[in-house]
């Protein structure tokens, strides 16, 4: 049997292959559902949620977390397809930090200096450091499962980016519970919580995504 005939026969036996973009989209959808179930069953929104919806500072938290999740997801897709350029996604990942730093700069001009430190410390730091990783655990598992269908050239980096996607999802839900709306608080504590998930994604991805 000729080599070309053998390859054609194996390809026919393998059946249709789902495009990786669809696999990643399904993984992201499952990640959101996993975080939503845990959030609404065990945590829930803050008591003044309706009133908070009228606050730009409250809504801006979701802008930052959604930007983190979406740009990290796009970077995951690029990194998991060999041969695709990495420079553009790398620059895109600066969107969420740039938005947050801009908001902090505005915040510092609008509140008295004596309120800077209390706003940064907030009242929910320990909840933030606990609940964001907790809400991100299910999403991380979903994204990593989807990545196993890809071919990341750098498994550790792909796992770390999966952690950023998961932490963006987890932080988006936690933001609906957190009563600290200052960008200073978000800058101080959300990145620490996200780094925990990112580190876990790196360690797991380095072993799970090798090929």
C-alpha cells in the first residue's frame, strides 16, 4: 500500500474533526456556566446590587474583568495554533491593565488624599483573594480541557493564559458581590487573586498540555 493511500485511509477513519475555534468557544461557554452555578448557588450578588448598577465605578469593574477574559482568550487561541504570530495578542493583553491604570489616575484626582489608602485596602480583601480563585477553578478546568484539543507550542504559557481567562471569568462574577468599587481596590487585590489562578494554570498546563 502506498503511503498516500494509507494517510487517506486513516483520515477517513478518523471522522470529522471539530475546528479548534469551536472547541475553545464551547470550553469558554462551559467555563462561564461553571462559574455562574457556583456563584448563584453559594455566593450571590451584593445586597445593594440594584443601586450599585447606577454607579459607574461598580460597572467599570466588569469592563476590566471582561477585557481581561476576552483578550486572554484570544491570546490562548493564537498560542494554541502553531505558526500564528504572538506579537499582536501580546499587545492586546495590555488593554485591561491600561484601562485599570487610567481609572486609578482619575480616581486619585477625584477623592481626597486621605481616602487613598482606605480605598486601596477596602473591606473585602480576604474575600477577594479567596473567592476569585474559587470561582475560577471550574473555568480553568474547562479551558484546559479545550486546550488539550489544540497544539500549544509552549504548554506552560498556554496554561498561564488559560488561568488569566479563568480569573477574568471568576473576577467578573465576584465583582457582582464585592462592595469595594474603587479602582484602587481593584488594582491592589484583583491582580493578586488572578496571579494565583495564573500560576496554577502554568503549573497544570506545563504537564497537561505537553505533546
